[in-house]
């Protein structure tokens, strides 16, 4: 059984582990590795390394930083097969989806390669006689990223390329079930020429997270995960004087109006609900069908869902893999059981799925539940599994009220051919990311990603322009050169025209 180490100061690092965490292949149910749990001493060491490295990295020119990032982009592309296989082995998603995750993460590398444009600053000449003002943005210092299991490459890449490009050093705490891809990324940064200590990987349990939030040597924390943990991250980090970016959970809705192309909608809803086994914060677990079309729409979605091949993500033709663990499977099945007991109809039932040759895997087939109550836990909670709940509404007004009643506000979509209704929806819906006939409206990397309400705590969205602002501090400089502008009398007044 392999031992999965940390990466500190440009090399694999064992440190003084407090214990180990088993890393499982969710398609087989077999334990394939042991992850070292970092100790408090290990965190102190990596923070000291990152602090020292930042002193010089923050002074490296933009030209040299971006040259390294360009090289890193090419190395990620050249090594995507190795990275994708690591994702499949620990997360379970199919190989094609793993490649897609890498591609979306690489988009942020593309953005970071052009970071010089985002750091241009501003300049005002002669704001008063002989006085100029300009602004610059400087790195925050040592920053840390705490990431979820479902996107072990893409979500960290929403963070570290921009943090590094803007002159910070970075400590990545990957999710314990999916740590290996981060070590590959660390190795590639080394090959790209990134100085030792600028990018580090430190794994561990929840105690490691708490220590990061409290450590005085870490200046900022980026977090993506569940809303309850996001609250802890926000509160603890802020209490200890850190800049915090905390993205929480989701329960995204799509409204389908009667004028929509239902076959088109059904295809895209099926892909959005069941892709990556529903383990996406931008997955589509709820559809609100308007004007009596619910049963017809659900039947069309079922036709598409029944064609999805479920199995080991490395097997030929597989489109959907297992969920992450036995515990996750039991929770998802329990939510469907409860909704059914309350009167909902299980139109397509994936609860009993067994994949030949992988009987110990944590598989659930695509599941469609109709006529579910909005009071059921299946509807209200973030399921994070391959389950689509279809609820009915008589009108658009009733549908938008249902969508906006959710405590979450990550993403929302509408399917319609009516431009006026689409415009009305995009203005009225309470969500940070909106799709018009697009069920997973994840912005490209030069925009910023983030929701509303319980889906985002704090002011900063992730990556894009807001990511640059998060990892930098603004500084305004006012200058006067007496030898050029002439001598002026000093004044005690606060403001004076000159």
C-alpha cells in the first residue's frame, strides 16, 4: 500500500505525521493508499518555508512569473493523462469528465498567464498642481487553499495560479479522499521552474484546517466546500485576522416553461443532473416544471438517463462513476427513501444498482423523483448525488417563488424560447450564476465564480478579476517633486485647491 506524502519546499515531505488516513478507490471499495496527517509542527514548518520564499517571489518580475506559468500550462497539457487517471482512481468520475475538469482548471492558468493586464493599476496626473496619484496592487503574502474532494484539480486551480501570479506563496490543503493529483501538480510546478517553497501541499484532517485558520503566519484563506464548514472557516479565519473567501453549498434549480424545446431541455437536464454522479456544486438536482409539463418532461429525461453507462471511470464507454464513499451512498439512498415514503414517485430508480466486477463499489444509478414535496429533505438539502427531483408549478410566478425560497443561491437556469421571460428571470432570480438554456452556468475563468445567500460567505468570488483582488492589497501613492513643481507653502488645512 502506497504512502501519500506532502510536498514542501520543492520536494516530497514526510514530516512528523499524527497518523494516516485511508484513501479508497470508490469504484472498487478497495483501500489503495495511506495519506499522512500533518501535525502542528508540519504546519509551522511549511508556513516558515512559504514565508521565506515569498520574500523573494513577491519581487520577481511579472515577465518571469508569467513565463513560468506559460510553461506550467504546457506541462499540465502534456501530463493530463497521468492527472486524469489519478482523479479517476480516487474520485471515481469517468476519464472523459476528468479530462474536462483539467481543461476547465487550465483556463485559470490561461488567465494567470496574462496577469500583467490585471495588475496594471491606475494613474492620475496633476490632481493638484504638481501632484500625481497612482495605485498599485501588492501580494497579500502567504495564502492557503482548502479544497473539496469533487474537483481535486479544477477547484485548486481556481486559486493557486492567480495567487502565485500575483506574487503570493501558496499552501494547498487537498481533500483527504483525493490528494494525489495535487502532488502531480506540485511536481509540474517544479519542472516549470517555480522556486521552491512557492507552492506547497499539506494534507490532514479537520484539525489541520483549524490550525490553518488560526495560524498567524497565513494571511488569507480560500475555501470551497459545504456551507456549515464555510461558516466555520469564515468565522474562525476572520477572528484570527485573515482575509477569507468561503464558498459553500448549493441546491441549484432550473425552471422549464411550457414553450421550451422539451427534448433539448431533457438532454441537457440529464447531463447536468447525473454528470460526475451529481457531485458538483453546479449540478442540477431540482427542476421546476411549469404549466403541467412535469410528467412529460420527466419521461423525456428518463429516456436520456437510461442510456447512461455507469461503471468504473476507466472502462470503455462509461459516462458516470460511483459516489465518493459508502457513507455518501447511504445518505443519498436515505433521502430518496424518505421522499418516497412521503408520497413522491420514483420514476427511475438507481438505488439498487450493482456493477459487475465492482460489487464493492459505491454506485447509484441515475434516479428521477417526481411529485416530491418541497418540504422533503430530498428537495431542501444538497443531495450531491445522481438524483433529479421534479416539482410542479402552475405559473412562472409560482416557479420563481420556489427557486428563490431556497437558502442557497449558487446557480439557477431557465429553459424557454421567450426572450422576455428569460430577461425577467435573470433579473428576478436570487442566484449568483444564471443560465438561459444552459443548465450548468459556470463562468469562464476571466469572469468570477460565486453564488448568493448561503452559497457564498464574504464579498469575494473566486478566480477572474475578483480573484486578483482577493490575493492582492491595493495601495494608493500620492507624489510631488518640489524641484520640478516649485516651492509651496505648507498648510495646516485638510483640503486646499492648488
